[in-house]
C-alpha cells in the first residue's frame, strides 16, 4: 500500500509546487522507491484540452490519450514515469462524474452534497492504483483558502484520517517575502497560511519556504515554533538558475530526509544522485551556444510551449551547448518577408497550433529554412505547414492548404493537402470520430506507432525502425500527394503501420529538415534527451560553425 504525500501551497500562487513535487519524486526514486505523481486541479473545466494556451500554458498529452495539465510534464521529465490519464483530475471532472451518477440514479434519491458525495469522488480518485507504488505524491492546485479548492482539502483531510496512522503526510509550500527597508525575511504570511490550513484540519508535516535570501537559523526556529513543524522540516527553497538543479538543491536542504522522517522511515536508504549530478554537470559545463527560433502563434506566454523549450534544453545538454531560444511571432510573416527576422538563427522550430492565424507565416518560415538549408523541425502543425509549402512551391499544387482553415463547403479556398480525418486505426481497432463539433475529445490523441523507412534520416536519428510517439491533432497529410511530393524530394519517412497516415516527412537534399505529425517534446527528459531534439541541436551546432 502506497504512502501518500499531499502537497499544498499558500501565500501566493506560482511558487513552484509542481517543481517541488517533481523534485521530491526524483529524490525518492534516488533512494530506491517507486513513485507516482498526481495533480488535483480545482478549476471547473473538465480537462485542460479546451483551455487557451495563452491562459493555461501547454496541454500535456499522455500515452493513453488524456489532455492534462502541464505540471504532469514536469513530473514526467523529473521521474521518467510516463504520465497517465488517471494522474490528473479537475473539479469539473469530479462534479461531472457526480452529476452523471446522480442522473443514473446511483445515489438512490439521496440529496447530493459536497460532503460526502464530492469528497467521496475525490477520495475514490486518490485510491486508484494505491498498491502500485511506494509513494503517491498528490499536488493540489491553487492556494489554501481558494473557494474552489475547499472540497479537495476536505477530501485529503478525510483520506489521511481514514488511513492507518503514518501513511499520509502533508507538505506545504509558502513564501517568505523580503522587506528591503528593514532587511528582513517575513514569516507572518507563512504563519497565516499554516493557520488557514490547520483551520480546515490539516497540519503540515513539512514546510517548504520559497525565499530570495538565506533563511537565518533564528527564523527557521520561529517558523517551526509558530507553525508547529519541526525545525529540520522547515526547508528552504531558493531561486535556481535551472529547474534541473532542484533535486540536488532540495536534497541539500534536507527535503527528502524530512519527508522520510515524517513517515518514520529509519534508517533511510542512501540516495544515489548520479543521474542528477550528470545533468547538472552538462548544464553548467556547456561549451558554446546555439540560437534557435521558435516561430509560433502563442509566443507571448512561454508556458504555451513548455515541453518544447525543455526538450531543446535537453538537446543542448546532449551536445553540451547552451540553447538560446527566441520566440518569433509567425503572424508577422503573414504580411512580411521572414528573411530579415530569421537570418542568424542556427535552427528553426515551428511548433503545433490550431486555427489559421499565423499559418501563412509558418509556411513562409518553412520555405525559408528549406531554401537556405537551415535545420528545421516542424511539429504537428509545423509539419503540416512544411508539407503545404512543398506542395505549393515545389510540387506545383498552387492552392494547397489545410481543411482546418476551409470550413465552408462549396467555398473552398484551398486544395486540401491536409484533410480532416474521420476514422483511423489505433492498435488493432478502428476509431471513428463520433462528435460532430470541433471541440473537446475529437482528436487523434495519445501514443501511436510509426514505421520508419530504412535508410532515412529519422531511422538513423532514432536508431530504430518502429517508434511510438504522442499525438494531438485532427488533421492529417493526405497520402494521395505522396508520390508527387516524393518525386520532388520530400520523403514520407515515417508512416502509420497500416501505411495510411504520414507521420514523418523529411527533405532528402537538405542538411536537416524534418516534420513530425506527433509531439516528440513530450517524451524528452534531461537525463534522456529525445533523439530528434538531440540531433536537431547537433545540426544547429554544425550550422553555427559554418557562419
Ligand atoms: N491544428 C492541427 C490539427 O489539428 C495541428 C494540431 C497541433 O499542432 N497539435 O491537425
């Protein structure tokens, strides 16, 4: 039976709860334990699939096809454990389950209430897979005191109460603000936050305090005293240059030891932190730098491309170079020539996206990279745009486009080289699109296999003939253009096993030009950089040597 660690936050949001959870997961693994990280989000959306990337950041897709919160990406990058559908839940999902049961009559006419019906639903979620791992780390989104978070706090309180003593602990993250005028770190907001937590029946075992300045011993004692936490369990979290320093930094501050102490696990198994020492070594000993442009639509919020940014960093680590990422708004190129903006980059990445805005700019970007011999990685929409560019400018399909931008039947502007897929094969069964509208759960989602062409660049990069990658899209490149495009040098080097769906394209006579229909960034880790990103950066290094 797993032990549970509940991670909550207070004082302000965005303190790095997800990162603290992920780092703790990595440290427990380093001590030989198995872990599972999960996220409980108080918002009312059923899942983040339909939330704007501008507002909520990237949607992280799991192998089993769930559209989840980007924190699951952190968890996976730090622990290497593939995230699953049942690793995240929102209030919206919980309420929708409860209401569905109510409609079905499962509650036998009872009055449905937050306690016990909603809290029971949350506890059922927490119990899933309880015997699969040594530790389940459950992060509660938001901060203590938020109205919509209350059912979750109440549910974890009950959950811990119902288990044998010592099976659940609570870890709380707060901020120690620094008042420059008096040169002091202030503990009062932390005290209030813990008071709030205790008023709903939760007493934290471990306090993690974010601080820009070293926490004096005296303050640590004071926090311990006022918050009823042992002094050794008041852990400092200082700002770091890279998130990948977090496991070692938290270990130095004694986080994993405090957690094991709280469970009464003694003697604690010794940690093996070799993996994280290696990661830090690569980060801090980078030789040189490459400049990569990400040409996309959601460039105002970097979190919208979180995993891509991280995967590029991992690619840099594989080559021992720093990757300087710059964000370029593709919409500008809808009107202007991209050359003056893109010259000087060592590689160009066009990420995924939805909707027509900015796509002509992406097509011009692909053309620029093709003509100038600059390494290009097109991801999902970035692959589709590269194919449209090839169709228009190389293969002579002057009006090539995507059905995504051409909804009105009878008024087609484009020849649909990229079309709306209605039925496909997953594993050994046929999936049919049953939902008529375009929103929520109508995409090809999750892990699918691709067969790679022998002798192709991707086969060499992956060192494999079959791969599995995660998808999240509605549209596909139409196989009927394969012959015409291959005749001009754009090889379809990765296909779905049934040969119907193009998964990867690459230009034969180009130093490095690859488009992939899937999202390789989701599977990259600092200690295991994704081969496509590692090789993309290697190509960028080569370009940087030429200029
Ligand atoms: N909008 C495109 C599609 O649905 C691409 C999606 C993406 O880039 N993730 O096929």
